């Protein structure tokens, strides 16, 4: 999970509005070539400070801040794929 921090904080003000978060509205760039196998954009953004009740373990989930989830896996679909370690340099 990645989030945008400034001075160790994910947001300015009290963090009660989407726009308070430094990452809100920013472009998302890829770390490397790959294939997107699933995008779920059917749920509204969580209200900052409130836990998702419909799908608490996925989508926006129980995160305390806006973020991008990044993972590498060896396959798509079922059976469930294995996660592959990712290494970042610089």
C-alpha cells in the first residue's frame, strides 16, 4: 500500500474531506510493464474517517488514509494466485 505523505502526514487540515488528502486527484503511474486484470470502480469513495460497511475487507476497506494498493501476482483468476515479492530501488 502506498500513500502520499508531506511532513509525515497524509493530509492537511483535519482530514475530513477527500481534498484534504495530498494524493487525492493525482495521477497513478505504473511501476513497470504489466497487465491490469481487474479494476473495480463500482463503489463510491469511502467518507474519510469512516469504515466501509458493504465490503470491509476489499475496495476501499478499513484504511485510515487514501492510498494505492500495489501487488504482483503470478496469475489472475482462480485458483487464487500467489503474491510475488516486489523490490524497489531508488
